[in-house]
C-alpha cells in the first residue's frame, strides 16, 4: 500500500524587481516595469464589444478601475485584507487595468461571450506601447505606474503575505508594496496568465481613472471572437472609422470547420 502523498510545499512569495522606464521632468511621476517582463511583450485585452470595446474607442479613454470595485469575490476579499483600516497600504489610491498573454485559449472567449450571444473582441498591444500611453498620463501628475506579471500562490501564502504588507510602508517603498500586493492571486487563477498595469496616487479614492489614448497607437491588431460572425461586418466598419486597416482586423477561425 502506497503512502499518502504529502501536501505540496508553500511557494515563497517573492517581491518583484522593477525597472524605471519613465521619469517625469517636473514632478515625482514614474513608470516602472517588472524586470521579468520585456517592453516587447505582447499583451491582449478581451472585452465585450458593446459597451466596453466600442465605447472606449469612441471615448479615446482607457478605464482603470479601483480594485475595491471589482465584482470578483476573491478580489474583494484580497482588497479587504490589504487595505483594511490601519494598514499602511491604505494611504494610496490604486487603479488597475488587467490584460493577458493568453492568445490561443478557447475558454478565454467563452469567459466573455455568454455562450456565443455577445460579440467579443481581443485588442493586441505591447508593454512598450502601454508604457508610452501611461507616461503621457502621469507626466503632469504626482503619480506612479507599475506594469507587471501576476504571481499565483495558495490562499494561506497570500494571507501570510497580506499580514506582512499591512505593516510595511516606508515612504520610498509604499508604492512598490501596493503594486506587489495587487499582482498576487490564488493558484486557481493561474490559467489567466494575467498582467496588470497599476496607477497609484494619493488623491481621494475614486471609482476609477480615465486615461486618454490613441487607438491605433496603442493597439496593433484586433481579433473578433469566433462566435461573432453575425456582428463581424458591423464591428469592422466601426474599427475602420477609428483608423484600423483591414489587415489589422481578423475574426478568429477557432470554430470554423476544417
């Protein structure tokens, strides 16, 4: 009779190392990138075409949401762990945009398309292009931006890390601790291959921040979901109006019969 398997050892939560890629000339504005992430790294953003995809193109604005307003119950729990009253982390206001490096996984389309009843698009960009857009935003502000890869750990490891982070917060390191904390998730979500861009400032907390951008400068390609054939012509027309060429727009052939 074989012995029962032992539980896997905890995986240490390693603090991130950051490279500064932008420094404001007039105020203490900075953009930092995870040293394990290249500026050439391709990132993807999956969104429902209506209202989010088309809407943010029409507005010319990316929406960075306050993490406390994310609907995911886990994210709410994690923010409560991190930013509870008395925590040094609560001294700053964070806003985040979530993206992924996953490009060929069918479940990602199904996470958004409600069994094929809602058209979804996937915008393609790079870390470098995102840095350029965010550098323009933080230039006149006293704000910091961190772009990095999400790390995945067990719930127990995350609780231990939250206890450590709540008592940290020396002035020069507070922003890094908050960015590190918001790039941690449970191992059950590792399939998401998520990357996040985090804006941090000390202004009163808001629902989110709108970042002005040029669609064709930020995004290099747009893919339409495989189940959205009936909406394809309409989406292509709208994208063309924002400057995307036909070569930059494709519909996924994932569901096409060979």
